C-alpha cells in the first residue's frame, strides 16, 4: 500500500492489474430522508454508508436530489440517522 501511495504522489499510478483484488463496494440501499422543507415531509435517497461520530450519533452518507434556486442538484452528504428511514 505504501508503494502505491508513493507512486500516486509521484504521478506514476499504474492501473490495477487484477480488478478482482479491489474491495467490492458496500450494498447501496434506497431510503427516505426526512426533510421539514419538503412539502411531503420526506424525499428519496440512496444510502451509501454508515459511520458513528465522536459523540456516538450514527450518521448515514446519502446521495439525493435537492431543489436549489436554479433547479435540481445532486448532493452527497452525511445526515443524522434519525432523519433516515428504509424505503
């Protein structure tokens, strides 16, 4: 790993010889994000990962659409677990 990091920093990153050696991605799951600003009270998202913050609160990393001033955007962010529900 240290050698790979050194090659990357030196700008000499080589392609992976064996793609099967890469760790498979975690299972992506659909979920609902509770949102007080959404007239429906929630909107769909994809749950990408979980982590626990230093205070012990579980956070979910989600990818979802948000309505901005000039239209829809896609956002990826960590949200408190109590705002997420299974789809």
